[in-house]
C-alpha cells in the first residue's frame, strides 16, 4: 500500500470519528467476520456552488412557508402540474 493512500485513508478515518486506520479496519473486519458488512460503492453527489445556494434558499423558503403550494385534492395538484 502506498504511503499516500495510507495517509489519505487515515485522514478520512479520522474525519469519520475513528482514532486510527487500525481502528476502522478492526470494525470492518469484525463486521465482515459476522457477515454483517454491507458493501456499497457510490459516488457522492457534489452540487455546484450555484445549486448549493439554490437548495439552501429553497430550504429556508420551505421552513418559512414561502414559495410553496398546497392542494386540497389530487386533481388540483395534477391540474397545477400539467398547466
């Protein structure tokens, strides 16, 4: 294992709250030995700054009940969506 890979993995383990790379490996190996480990490889979603700001504004608006709609029936909702 290259030193740069080990250092990068150790940094991420620390960010995740593990005290060392050995600590996270112990947890992973324990779960693996118990057949409790779920392996999933996903790329994180990274928003552009423009879109990140947009979603922050949307969240604020939602919390303040701004720029959102409510409907009394499914038909009203569908009419709004299709017009």
